[in-house]
């Protein structure tokens, strides 16, 4: 059966009196390219934080690969196969690029079992990102695009089933956006499920098979990129008409 | 077992045996007393660094953990006078549990709350001990050291040997942690806690492990204290010096490796021992305080970092 | 023993002390609560203020409160200088959580040692016409050495409250606390705001120091006892809330007063630590937290 990889049921998250998410449902299929969009402050990042475990949702539940993960801590979710990149890169600054990748390899992918050649595996991932020349550079010496790529590489090193890419392309040039899109497409072809959060419409519309639109913490539309483009509610949310 | 690890263990064993051999050769009690204090700081600085340097959480309460080890020993000595190794184990146990407890209460919050709690901890524990007459209360109590001990010509030499062994063991513990997956996870927490958790690092477990091990080592360092000073009182056991020195030494030496606290403790500790003869204790403290602030502001990577930079520059010139 | 009078006396003494605790913690609530600058050297600046007050009182007969107010001005600039160093060395590079904290600890320690070297370890006190006198309402005695600091502390907290809520600059400080990007968009430099606010925090610490030495004699290391207290009050009050700081101070004052009345003064210190730990474990956002 074509099971969903991720099911988010009626998730609500409040901060004090403010409701950042109100009973949102998301269903992401195995090996899908899924887009999550919405205006600023619509709750996209809160949604990701709830899925990855950085925040605990107040209501609703989250099921991943058939298992209810609503109450388990973030690090265990990563071990189960959910990895994310951060919108603002958060590298491990005292380590080299290679060492950065060894953390998720060791902790999430292999769960510190002995005798695994971590560095070799890390190099393979860097090759995929065409960053092998930066392997022994400390993260302080990286450019903005390299930091973004490191974010993705590090998330990949957790060997996830589901990759959540949180605005990996903001502030990048067109060719750089295409670079990253190409990487994500290739990973998806190898079986990875991808949730893309993005402001760059060109990227998310080209990439996604299905898109959900959030506005003010609620789901206002869901469908193929074509359906979303022609949706009146979406237009209103974005243009504020 | 890797080659590196074997070498390290051999060096450790040689150091322990060597410190024993010294006691069979040398007689001057002053040197043993001075060396004991320096070695004690090696343990404290190394212990502090496991939490502070590796994991990035500042403990201001070294004095509290140290004194809890010392007073656990005093309470045991008053009841049934067990052998020293029992005191070491129990002192480590009590302070380790203290670290675990404080960590559990505060480490789920923003890290700074842990630091604040440890800051207040020393003051409160000192007050409780001062009100506990069984261990001497505020006035203190005299502790009779065992008259003799086999293989050593006097008890001070024995204590020196014990502290030397403890120093070697604690540096070895720090080294093992640093080179293991635990240490790499700690470094990830120090660099970016949120990212570490998202990369599968069990942050709360590792932080609690660090507070427990760090606290236990401090308690172990404190356990022989009453035998060493002979007369123990809360003001000396809880002295702010322990808190200041144990964080100043790694800061001066360098915090990211096992070598930093060792270098810092040996240099600063030895300098202090020499200075006590010539300078007032206040001037001594003034120097440590200024060094601490100076290094934190101007040389964040400590002496080890400075040395590394110089070496890199020299290598660059040769190339 | 357990008469109404006894309880009432303990309550009044506690409230008076609590007003002073609030004044003492107000500056920390500003820097720690609103600006996220964990100035653990705050109590050391208080003791520093006590000694400045002592010095001019002893040598020139200055009134302690007047001294505190006068010294508040240079202390503001001292605070500005300290924050500049802190910002440039630690905050800017993201090193505040480890080395920034250690920096303040080092400052704390240095101030203490310098005071010891300059003034010795003896207790020092000040003279003023109101110290040593007391009045009574019914059977409840009110010592002026407690009442005057309570009054001045209350005024200080009120002025700070009005400053934060009514003036442009004060509102900018609150704005930086909530969303420094938004403030930046309004054309205000958040670093400048933080510098000013930190300076004000140190100025209030020095005023609190002049009040402290009115309440009782002071020695250089006494600051340690106040670390637990100021943080207990700030955390209990909900970081950054002036109303919360006032209520937190009063609660701590009353709790300490009752503890020392029932169990003896040496246990009073445990109260602040107890409150701090319980607060951190149960409700870290405090009573008035956002």
C-alpha cells in the first residue's frame, strides 16, 4: 500500500495567547517532493519545529513511518529518519566541514556503533555536494552558499528518510539556486522524501509535486503547483487583497 | 585499542609509578604540600573543563562540589574512619549526585540558569555545613590523620602520591571523553545546541553525564582534603579560590582540549605556590583575577591556542 | 512566643527589606531580563557603591543617599564602558554564554579583591542622622535604617518603571528586548540602547549599594550573599518585569524575615536559593513572565 511517510493530524501550537498553528493537517507520501509555502509569519517554521521536535505541539499528533512520534525528543526523531536544515545556518564552528558531517553520521546514521569508517562516508556526501575541496576547512572560512550546502550535507549525513529543507536558497543567486535544486532532485530520485519550505516561488513551483499553503497558522490550500497558482485564497493571502 | 590510547595509558602508568618513586627518594615536606595543592588543581581544572570547556556550561560552584567531597569524608571519618579509598569513592558519589541533581533541575532551561544555580549553591551549602555541628559547624573540627601508612615514610607523602594518581586518572578520563563519541557530541552541544539535537545528539543525557562526571571528580579531589589540612572549617573548604582557580586555569591554558587545563593548573598553581612565599594572598588573588579577565578578553583560546597560532605562523614562514 | 505582634513585626520588617531587595535587583532585571546580558557581577557593583558611599561619608560627612545619587552618574559611564568591552569581545562573536559569563565572574572577583586590598576585610558602616532611630505604630517598631532604604528603593523602582513605560528611550529598551530587528527598522541602534540600559543598571546598583550600607555594616565579600538574592528576585519576578521585581523583592523579604524569626538568621540565606531552585524547576518564566 502507498503509505504516507508523514502524517500530521490537527496540530495546534500556541505561544501564550497567540496561536501560531491551528489544527493543521499534512500528509506527505513516500518519495514525494512536497512544498510548504506561505507569507512571513504564517507558521511554516513553527510547523517544521513541531515535526522535527524542537517544539512540542499543544494538540494533535504526528505519525512518521507508521509510528506516533508526537512525544519523543528531537534527537530520536532524527535517528528515526527526519533531518532538517536550518534557515540560518548553524554550523559547529569549532569543527572542520568533514567533522561537521561526522556528528550526524555517528549519532544518527550509525548510532555510534564501532568500526564504521565515518570519514569515508562523509567524503561521499561532500562529493555529492561538490564540496570535497572544503573538507578540512573550518566553518568560519566558508561563504554563504557553502554554509547553505553544509546545512544540506549535514542533514543528509543523518541518512534520513525525510529531509526538511528550510529556506535553503534565500539570498542565493539564480545559478546557486539551480545548483541546490539539482542536488535535491537527485537525492529525491534516489528515494528521499523532501519537504521544501521556500520563498523563491520559481524554485518551489518547479520542484514540488504537491504544495500546501499556510496563512496565519491555518492551511488555506493544497494541490499541485498549477492548482495553487490559480487559487483565489492563495492570491489573497499573498497580495493581501 | 588504538595505538594512541595505548601510548596514553602507558604514560599515565609511568607517571603514577614515577610519583611513587619520588616519595622514596625525597624528604622535604614543604615540596610535597606544595605539589599536593598544584595536583589538586590539576584535578579541579580538568573536572571543570569537562563541563565548561567541552560542553560549554559554566560551573561557578567548584568550591561546593569540592567541599561536599571533603565534608562527606569528614562525616565518614567521624563515624567509622574507613580507609581512604572509601572516602574517595563516597566523596565522588555525593558530589556526582549533586551535579546530576542541579543539572537535572536547571539544564533543561537556558544554560545560564545552571551557572546561576551553581553560583548560589556554594553559599547555601556552606551555610548548611556551618550549622551542622556533627562535622564541626562553623568553627571547624580537627581531623587526626592516620599515624603511618605502609610503604610511605609519612602520611603527607602518601597524600601526595594519592593526589598525583588522581590527577593522572582525571586527565585520562578527560582524554578518553574528548577522543570518544561522547566528547564529539559534547563539542557539538557547545558549538550549537539546537543543531546538535537535530543531528541526533541526545543533548540532555550528555549534559547530565558531563555535570555528573565533572562534579564527581571535584568531590574526589576534596575527599582527602581534611587529612591534608588537619583542621577543616567551612570557610577554607568552600573558599572562593577553588571556584576562581578551577575556571581561570582552563581559561588561561585553553578549554577545548585536555592539555589546556593541565598546562593552566601546573603554571598558575606553581606560580601561586611560589608567590605565597613572597606576596600577600590578596595580591595573589588579584593576579589570578587579572589573568583570568585578560585571557578571556585577549586570548580566548588560552596558552594552547596561542602556542598553536605561533607554530602555524612559523610553519607558514618555512613553507 | 507566637503572638500577633511577633508576626506583624516580622511581616513589616520583611516588607521593608523586600523593598530594598527590589531596588537592588531592578538593575539586574534590566540587564539580564530585558537585554539578555547575564551580569553576575551586579552584586559586586552594589558593594562597590557601598564602599564609595562609606568613603565620602567617613571623610567628608556626605549623606549616604546623596552620595549614592551623586556616584550614580560616573557609575553610569563605568557601566557603559563595561558593556562596550562585553559587546566587542563576546556578544559580537557569539561567545557570551561561556566566556562572557566568565568575564563577569572575573569582574566580580576583581572588584572584591580590590576592595579588600584598599579597605581591608573589616566591616564598615556609615553615619547619618536617621540611622539608629526608630518609630513605632502601635506595637510594631519601624527602624529608620530599614525604612529609608525601603522608601528610596521604592522611588527608584517607580522611576525606572515610569522611564521604561513612558519615555521614548525606555520604550526602545523594551522594544530591543522583544524584537531587536523591529527596533532597528525604526532607526534605533539596538547596541546603543543596550549600552545605555546597561549603564543605567550599574548606576542603580551603586545607589542600591548606598542603601545597603545604611541597612547594616558591609565588608568586601558580602556580595556573594546577594548573588542568590538578586537572581531569585529577578527570576521570581519574571525576567524584565519591574512590577514583578517589586513583588519578587517583597516576597523574598517577607520569606527571609519569617525564616530568620523562626529558625534564626543564619538560615535566611537558604530562602533565596530555595526560591530560585523551585522557580527554575516549576515556573522559570516567573510570576509575571511573558
